[in-house]
C-alpha cells in the first residue's frame, strides 16, 4: 500500500494574527516561503503518483 502525504498551506500574515483566510488568496510570508522551500529535498526523494494542490498562491 502507498502512502498519503498531506501538506498544509504556508504561513501568511493573516494566519500569524489568527485570522481565518478561507478562500482569500493571501501571499505567503517570508517564513512561509522558506518552510515551503525546505520541503523540496524531502519530496524530491519520493516517487509521486499524483499531486493535488489548491489554486491559491499560499499553497
């Protein structure tokens, strides 16, 4: 059996302040971008069959 990898949206100014972003397309903070980039080496070592992503820029 395969594995399912779930990754949440990255940090935004609204998530820092505790606001609910819902479907609002808020950009990532610098920390959010750094966290997303840090996933690349870990995901590059995996064989991915399918990737599903939100169309929002914070995804």
